[in-house]
C-alpha cells in the first residue's frame, strides 16, 4: 500500500543534507562550547557559524538570536521573559488572539494566574486578527502583545507589521510566533516592528528538539533558565551542537529553495483542491481560512456531513497521514479552538481535516491521494 505524508505542519522529514551535517558533528571528537580547550573552541565555532547563518537569513544581528529546544520553549521564554521585564516598568497587561498555538495561549493563561491582566482578541470567520481590535484592547498598562504570523491549523497570515506599529505607538512589545511561517515567508527583522519572534527547526526539515528566539537589541527580557552564561546569559544550558548545526543547514536550504518551494506548494494545493472538486463536486466540502492571505502548504477542509475522527481513522487505514490540527486527548479528538474562534457552524467544525504538504510530496501522489480521500468521503456518507 502506498503511504502519503500530508502532515508537514506537525513535523517535517529531516532533509538528507541536514542529517549528514548533524552526523558529521555527532561522529566528530565532541566538545562543550563553553570549554576553553581546542575541542570546546571547535564546538563553539560551529554554534557561532550556525547562528550567523540563521541571522543572515532572518535579517537580524547574530547577537539577537538565542537557541532553544524548539517553538514551545521559544514562545514560553518570549512571553514570560518579556512580561516579567515589562511588569517592572508598571506594564502588566498582555494582549493575544484566540487562534494562537497553545504554547502561547496556555502560557498567557499561566501569566494571568500570576497576576497579569490578559485580553484575548477575537478573529473573523477567516481566522484573521483585526489591527483595530488589537488597538482597542490596548491600555496604558499594556506591556506585551503576542500574535502569530501564520496559523498552524488553517494557514491564515496575520498583519503583523500593522500590529507591530500599533504596539510600538503605545509603548508595548510585539512577540510573533513564526514557527509555521518560517521557511515559507521571507523575513528582514531589522526592518520590522517586531521585538521577539519564535522559530523551530523541525518545521523546515530540520531536527526536532531545537529552535531559536529572536530578541531585538534593547528589548526588556528576563531569562527563564539559570545556571550558566550560555547564550549571553539569556538561556543557560549546554548548547545542542548537532541540532544547531542541523537547524542552520535547514535554514540555508530554505533560503536557497524558498521560491521553488512556494511554487511547488501552491501547485500541490491547487492539484489537491481541484482533484477533490472533480471527484466530489464543489458543494461537498468547504475550505477554511483566508482565501488570499494564507500559507501555501496548509489546506484545512470541512467534508460536510463526515465526522473528523471517523475521517482521520479511514484516511490512516488508507495510508494517508492528515490531522485535525488539534490535540488528541484520551483517544478522542478535542475540537479545534481555532475553528471555534472563527465561529464556524457545527457542520464545518465537526468535519474539519488539515492536510499540509512539503518535502517529498509530488503532484502525482497528491492527485492519487485525493481520489482515495474522495472515495472515503463517499463511502462514509453512504
């Protein structure tokens, strides 16, 4: 049976060149980057070179990047570190949106329990945040605003430049979760009104367990981890040298192949949707998310009348890996908080499936999988 991996938003396969770069480090002599001997200096050089590569791709200073264990830690460090720092300035209000990743939402809720004031702004039916809604939520005590760039469930892109300008006009910091958009969207952070931005390697064909956090020079920040002077005392702990090298290699590949990747993802998305239309008819399903302001590799579809959980089980048995875009709790799906925030009707909410494409997917297999998916939909409806 052919197997199709259409869950790249969850994690991506490691690029062969990334694996090779990491293997060379892991099979090498080793060395702690904090050690002063030759082995330590060599490891430090690998970390420094990797940081320079990623910073160049992001258009920021190398000193503005710290390495983390992934997107969740980057989000937590940004939110807690900036919130604690801004509270010292008398600003203990946080603004975020209803469609953020749980790494942001749950952290904001934890901060609320620690005495911070939290405002969660709504989104429209396309999952887009209104800059006006963000501005309306800002008060004299607002210190931090956190809005993701590209949504991980429906792919909708947010107007972070406008929101960043509004934040700065009111003296607040802007954190952006760019975990899902990095690798597809080009950034020049030195020209953007963004103070903190989170990234993760495993979303761009890099290794799991490594990420980065951009902290613009001068941004108030209190570190979460203590115990060493690594990352300029902003994140204590021995650096994951093989992971960091792999991350940099993945970023290097992303920069060189971004335009081709965007064209391919657009094509795969088109083939997927058009194939389903041919097999099922246009009225048999609905696309969720913004029709224009979107990431090219994510397609969230409601197969009307077909329960999400039943659909995912049948897809899996047919060798097709997809997702509901939400967490699995005790063997049953937790309905998407993103789709709920978009105020979609139950018919769409309870039948939504996320397909996300990437490295290794071809037009031929997408068309073939679409036919199998349509057959499953027809069978369930009968």
